[in-house]
C-alpha cells in the first residue's frame, strides 16, 4: 500500500468512527426530543415526562442517564424532601441542536 493510499484509508476509517459516534449520541427514539425540550430552559424530571408523551418511566430514566454520561446534559440534585432534580442542556449538548433543526426541516418536507 502506498503512503498516499494508507493515509486516505486512515482518513476514511477516522471519518467512519466519527460518524458512528455521532449516530450513537443521537440515536434512540426519544433522545433528540429530550434534547429539544431542554434547548430553552432547565427542566425537572416531571416536566420532561409531560413533554414527551408516550415515554415510559424506565426509558426516560435510561435516556436521561445516558445523556448525562455522554456529557450532553447536566443533572443537578437538590437536598430537599421531596427530592428535586433538574436537567439542563450544556455546551456539548447544544452542538446537537443544528442537527435537530436540520432533521425538523427534512421532516417538514415529507409531511
């Protein structure tokens, strides 16, 4: 393999890995909807639940946990009774907003 071909091959693999990671981050039936809800303001769990009709408790808990672990959403717990937890979209999470806007445009074109 020539050095030029090897470099091109490495660039393709690198691009492929980057795209796979992006898909991993935004995949899921509910993830982009949750991110979209958080784009304007910090929300409590119940507010998110009401904003995503049809999502089960188990799935919402899982998706929020994943978004926090991916570093896209910040979770703040308050030492109150009853417990109060708030979720907010951070700068890393905001990088997905243009993708959501583009997907919305594409969806509108097909409705």
